[in-house]
């Protein structure tokens, strides 16, 4: 678990657990980190007609999120905050086999993942980076 608190005197979010190595800083226009971007990193799994499950590896975004199955091979991820800025968001996805996967930002708080069939996401790594 990562625990942060907001230091009003410094204007910074401080990571009190020391797990991430990054510090969030409230800037004039947006949140900044010492590593230059916010990150959400997950391992995804999905089977039959169920919503994908995930293991969260890192989350410096401050967002919560839900991942749902729209139809076979079509999944939607919705973040609790509108942080997926156009031109400042990178999305990386990697599958353990050669199955085709498409991922794209569809809104400022939504991502679409397509595999064209169920039972394809198996320890699939997904990383979202939001740059300043």
C-alpha cells in the first residue's frame, strides 16, 4: 500500500511509505513527479465472459479505476479523474504470446482495450504514463 499526504507548506504530495521513489508536486498547471510522469502499471487477466481482473504494480496517479467487459474481446477502463491528456499520455501493453491487442485513449478518463476474443489477456502488462 502506498500512503501519501499533502504538505500544504511545500505544496507537495509526500510518499510516506517510500515504495515508489517518486514525489508528486502540485504545479501551476498540473501534477508533476520527480520522474517526469505519473504512472499506472497493471497485470491484466480475463477469462470466459467475465470482467478483466488485475494486479496493480504501481499507481502514482491518485486515481481509482474500473475495468469492464463490453463484449467478447472488448474492454473499457475508466479512471476516476480526467488526467489522460491528449499529446501527453503514453500507453504500453505487452502480451505473453503473439495475440493481437489494441489499446487506445478514448477520452480524458477512458481507455479501450481490444483483443478480438475472450481468454486472451493472461498476465498482460499495461502501463499508462501521463507526462507534464
